[in-house]
C-alpha cells in the first residue's frame, strides 16, 4: 500500500515480516528526485541481496534518500555489494543507521543535573571576590 503526500515523499507500509527476524533500518542514497519507485527498489534489493520479499519492510522514499528496513543479519559481502549497486544510474550507497537509545537521552539530562549540583556544592557561599 503506497501513500503519497504533497512534499514528494513516498512511504510503503510494512508487509507481514516473518516472526523472530530482527529488522534494521538502512539509508539508500536514492530518492524521489532520482525518480525511483518503491517497487523498483524492492526488486533490486531482492535480486542483488537475495533477501526474501516479505523481509523488506517500511520503504520511506524522501527527496534524495530512502529509508528501508531489512533483516539484521545481512552478510558483509552483500552489504558491500549493495553499496555499488545502481538504480537509474545512481548508486544505492547503503548505510546502516544507528538505533536511537531512548535511555541515552534521559541519562544526559541526569548527568547535566548532577554536574550542576556538584558545581554548586563545590562553591563556597562564604567566599567573596
């Protein structure tokens, strides 16, 4: 199922992924401005990587890049091959995106509060300049 919006972005809703398969988000250096379609990308990924069509999840085509979810256990040689694969004369140049750690942001704010508390504890209120 495709959904188009006015900004030229295309998103394809996820298919039923096989249970127990961990998915990872990747960024491809092709997008709407390269006139690629989700079906074309899916076909290339299936042909070039051998991934099962049911394990290609959430294809989100933006202006000059695409986000796609693929199974986590992609062999290194296939990953390197996909970097050089071209679609409409543009390299996919696939990159694995880092996952956001929700706890990480909350630790930062706590750390900042701890530093401020430590600084105020170290200041001597009786000290005059």
